[in-house]
C-alpha cells in the first residue's frame, strides 16, 4: 500500500536539521566540549490519522529524490513489522517501541496511522538520517530525544541536539547528562570554508567501537579539544583558524593512531582539511583562498563530486 500524505493539510508535521560536527570528534563522548552546526538540509516526518481502525501503522520513507525506499506496515499494538524482516524494519520497530516505553500513551488509539518521512539529503551523506529520525519521532511522541537515542542506537546526542536547533551549538556530555548551549557563530571568513563529501558513508557505531577499544584514558585529550573549541570560537582570522584546525587534527590522529585525511588523500592541497565526525568517510571541511572553480576542479581530479560552500550547507542563523 503506497501512501502519499504530503498534501494533507491536517497532517502533523515534524522536522529535524542535519548536522556537522566541527570540533570534538569522538571525545565528546568523554566530556569534550564540541562545536556543531545544523545544516540547511534535514528530514521531515508527517503523520496522518486515517478513518480505518485496524490498529495498523503504515510507514513510507522517501529519499532526497522523492523516491520511496521504505514501505512498511506495523501492528500498532507491539510495533511488529507485518510485511518485512529487514534491519530497517527492526530498527524502526525498536524506535517506536522505546518511544512508547517513554510515553505509554503514544499511538494508543485504535485508529490507523500513515507516516511519511522525507530526507532532503542523500541517505549516504552522513548528515544525520538516523538522528533526524530519532528527533522527529521524539517530537511526535512527546518524549526526550536524548533518552530515545540512548535506548535505541546510542551515541553522544550532539546530533539530536543539532536537529532541533536553529543555531550552532556547544555540546557537552557530563555524567551522561547532555548540556547544549545555542550560540551565534559565523566566522568572518565563511567564504573560505567549504565542505566536501568523500563518497564513503562512515558508520558512527563502528567508529565509536574503534575509539572505545583504542583509548582508555581520554580525559587529557578531551580537555585539550575543549580548549581548542574555545579558541576556534574566538579566532579572528583564517590563518589562525587553520592553525587550530591542524592542531585538532594532529591531536585526534595521534590519539586514534589514524592517518589524517589530508596526509592520506590530499597531500598536494594548498589549504587546510579537517575530518568531521567519524574519521574515514562522510564530509570533510576545507579552507580555500583560491577561486571556487579551482577547488572544484581539484576535488574532481580526486573523484570527489560533491562540494558546497558555507552558505550552501550551514543553516543561516535566525
């Protein structure tokens, strides 16, 4: 059954922004203060109550090209999937079940419900297809998004915080308690900052597992990255920003015993390059003082087709 409910004027609508983690990386899990920005692209979730009463939930997911990539049917009593046995069906069933544990009244009506989610960025980009889903489900169920995250896929929670923010955030996790500070941060040199997709989605769960296994005492490094986050926020020029970003890359690379992305793939690049979030895939941040066309040509020579300037990627502050 294919349900398209976008045009329904009485449908409930929830929205979460995507995210980019500028500083902090994995160490936000251990107390580092991280700087993150919400992106212009995010995910919509629309809910329509139907006239039928079969205790059924119909779920359609659309990708950024408006193509359906999930078409699932759930029993609303226990959120078991009736038409598929896939990882996506199990994950969604878990999210809905945990949302009900947090709010026992969630979807208790016998009325059938149709849900449509739609992404504004490709699934593989790593901008937060899971975190925006967690956030929008939490909004719908009227539960805490961080709690829902911890009881399902896990993680630091900065991405869920970004999903609900119209501003950059400073995010800290202390004793498993998230602290989010909404800030105004727009460097004077945003015209020199670009973001490029490396073409390989990095699973956050695998990156976190590697991080946990590789390091035992993380406090010192977390403190160093917190210091750098503060300096990044207050730096005045591009050259200072580049020095701080390079120091951040050196610290994280040495701690994880991983090669920096610039050393591995872009040794001949004229500017600064930083990994964002989990190392090894997803987006990188680049500084560029040359023409945008020259940067695009360079990245194309490295088989990288997706590149955006700051104004095209980061949500404008309101």
